[in-house]
């Protein structure tokens, strides 16, 4: 891919827009589904719990969350109006259990201690003030809640040509150190790898990623 196309891809990975954004959303769901399902499994969702996903993309995976337990309430939040609309369209039949909120990407528009479980997959690269943002997540998580943070490791991500454009990359130790600067007190680290098709669409690659299970 030429640099201009890579830059457009990077911009749409951060904030999908319009018809191109819808395509990118479908591609992201397909390439990230392994990480997403691993994150959902790690949450250990129970009956009646309120679950928040930060950066839901097209949210074609929401049924996997709602099927984990009885009477689960899901809220997805995203900065992309395109993804907000797509998520609503794809999850119309779940509208009694699933809600999608558009926001500006800094302050979470929820009351303190609103959620039992919170997770996010492949969004940390775009957090402008990661410690402040982690403290926002801490604020809206219940005292006995769980936050799962999943991201591609630096060694893998820096080989991808589009991450040169406005991605902030972390290895596991760097992310652990960042979390330790926030209000969160405990975390468990799990490192994984999987075979995925690259986002530039031309090869199968081995992705190394980290799942952090974080508690107050």
C-alpha cells in the first residue's frame, strides 16, 4: 500500500467514517474477533450484570456477550458516528438489552460505579492521556468490578505499516507500568498469539497480544 492509503487506513482504524469506515468496521470485526471473544471470556460475565465496551466498532459480536448470562445489559461507546449507526443497525433485535452511545473520547458519560464489567480491544493506541483515561474507567467501574484491557504488543504492531500514523504502541511491561500509575491496584497478565489475516489484506500473520485483567 502507498503511504496515502496507509494513512487513510490508520485514520479509519482510529475513527471509521462514511462508506470506507463501514468497510473498515467489517474488516476490524473480522480480524479482531479472536481478541474480542478472548476478552469477553475473561470478563466472566454473570446474570444481571451491566457491561461497558469502549470502542465497540460495528458491534457484530454483541450477541456473544448477551449469551453469556441471563439479563445482561450492554452499553457500547464509540467516537465514530459511523460505527454508532452501524452498531445500532446490526443489533436492532437486541435493542432492549444493548445500547450504543456516541461520545468525544475523553470523559465517560456515566455515573460513578455504573458497571460490573468493562472491556476494550485495540483502542489504547489512541488514548491521548492514558492514565487520566484509566482513572475515568476506574470511576465508572464498581468496586468489585473487572476491567479487561486487550491490545496488540509493540513488537507485533510496529511491523504493521499503518501504525506509523498516530498510533501509540506498548509492550506488556509498558502497559503494566501505565496502569500502575492509575488508581487501579491489581492486574493479571495473559499473553496470547493467534494467526490472523493482515489489515492490508495480503497475508496471514502471527499476532502477539496481551490481555490485562484489572481490578480496583
